C-alpha cells in the first residue's frame, strides 16, 4: 500500500470513519472514476488545487465532477488572485500526485472550499491518494474533515 493511500486511510480512521476504499483500473479523471464505481459524474469530488498569488498558499476547491471551477469566482472566494499550482508544489504541500489528490490526509493544513452541488448526494467518491484509489463518503462529512466552507465558485 502506498504512503499516500495509507495517509488517507489513517486520516479517515482518525476522524471515526471506516474507509470504503476501492481500487480501480484508472481514476485519473472524474469520468473514469464515476464509470469505475458506477455513480454519476457529479458524485465524484474533484480536488482542484490553486496557488494563492499573494500568499503562496496551496488552496483546495472540492467540486462536483461535472462542474468546472471558475477562476474569477474562486479568486473572489479565496480573497486573492489565483495562479496555477504546478505538480511539484502540489506534491510538496499535499503529499499527493496530480490525479490522486485527496480531500484528506494532506501533509499540511490547506484552506478549502466546497461546491454545494456535492451536498445534494447521499454518497460521493473522492481520490484516496493515488490515481487508482477512491473512497466513498457522506458529503456532509467534508466540512468536518477538511474545514471546507461551502461557496459558489463554479462556472455556470
């Protein structure tokens, strides 16, 4: 088991959640993950990472699989302009590679926002630290687990 997957499992267990982690052939995209677990595209929680232009912080936007983060709305929510976060920065701050960034188990605390669309489901699926592993979760747990604030940051 990879270190990243172990870290996600440990974070969920520490929060009192028995993790339902599944290995898929490929879950690099939201559509591949949805196909793999047999759910709708919007039941996949995508972890979109930006770098705060002024702060240099890594910022996490959890969005429904079919939604797209609108950079100007996300910037307004974050309170600063946003820049693209490169793979090295994402790995250094979260401990995860692109395609496997989990909402939980980061190396450092990360400011996080939540797409309200995810809260419309009983269960959602998110990356479990690798491009092939996902876990299911009641989306109402995300604010408790991540400190995420619900906000409107997606494109119409």
